[in-house]
């Protein structure tokens, strides 16, 4: 048997239905599109998936609440207890060092919060500090430096 001698089994394939080819074909006259309406007409029917046929769209019907500030600055947050656990005394801590150790994900903006206690002096550089964090670092003999953007 050769490749050109192969054919499908009898009854395995059907001829496609030819629409709009006379009343006797079974798909004549309206060609399976029904009577009138937008989908029965010829031409462009590429409507967006959210189009609801003249009904008020869903996004206009749902209530809108609140306000999203497009200029809000997101901070990566680090607590003092994390610095106490992960760093030796007199270590210099910058956003880049925090990222290397896997404490934060990105170095765009870092804020140090005062949760926990600190016993060793650390030199911390960050974009923002809470008052309690700043006091605790300074009372332990460390230094605080604010990074300006």
C-alpha cells in the first residue's frame, strides 16, 4: 500500500453544508441566520465582547466607590526585629543589601518600622523611618540616614 492509495473509511467524512444555495438545500433563503436583526445582516459584525446591544453596559451600572491615588508611593516594609536577627553589629544597611539578603523584593522605596527591639548599633539607610524605629536605632548607638529620591 502506498501513501496516495490511502482514503478514509466510507461514511467517515461528510461534505460541508453549502448555505444560501436555494430553498431545497435546507439552508437557503436566510442561510441559517434567522429573520431580522444585527446578526442577520451582512458586513461588519465585529463588536467588542462587552457590547450589550444598547443596554446600559455593566461597568456603567455598578456603583463606584472611593478614590485611587495614581501618585501613591508604595514602600517595602522592614521591621527592626528583622534587622536585629539578620545583621551583625555596626553593619551598614542599604536597600541594595536588604535585596541581596532577600528581605525585600525591589529597592524603589524602603520604610523601616519599629516593631521589635534592637540591641546592636547599626547604620541604616532607607527612604523613610517611623519615629519609634528612628528612636530605637539611635538609642542602640546606631545611625539613621534618609535617602532622598
